[in-house]
């Protein structure tokens, strides 16, 4: 939560080498994927169990990064459903809007997709709702 006080840690610096890091999500355990899917589907969840499993998944993914020699580790976005939909859990008034499904399909088009319509058909973005502002922020 944003209101939590976090212990400050100094920024890692190096004068002898380039520090390694990465961005983005890392593979999640099946149990975490199931919990995220249930939450996204609006199913009732035991939030304490979700947080405990999330913390466990983060500990494991951080340990894996440390074992690989990553200098600046991340949580691997273990508890987040998607970079595109995470915002709806953080800002009131944002939710998935099914009315933009067809307009959203156009957003997903690119030159590559236009040149390779077979790929576009295979991915079929036409049934994907997109985040939208549906109320006061």
C-alpha cells in the first residue's frame, strides 16, 4: 500500500562494473496465476491468503534473481495481472470497459499486423476489454 512506511535502502552504485537489472514480469507459480485469475474474474478471495501467497512468490523470484547475479532485483510483478490492467486496482474510476472492445482492436493493430493478417486472426484481439475511465478518479 502507498501509505505504508518503507525502510529506505541506499541506491546501489558501482565504479568497477555495470550493475544488472531488468524490467517486467517474471514467470509466476501456477497457484499465483490461479489467484490472479480469480481476482480478475471478480470471485471472492481471501485477501490475507492472496497477500501471503504473493509475498511467498516474491521471495522466491527475488532469490532466483540473486542466484542469477542480478544486482537490482524486482518483485517480478508476481501479484499483478498485467501491466495494462494493473491500474484498475490502483485508481478508483478505472475499470475494464467492454464497450471499447471493437475500438480496442484497432489500437492493437500495427504495421506488422497489417502486413500479416494471419497473425492478427490468430491472436484475435476483438474480444479483449481495455481499461478506461468509467467514473471520478
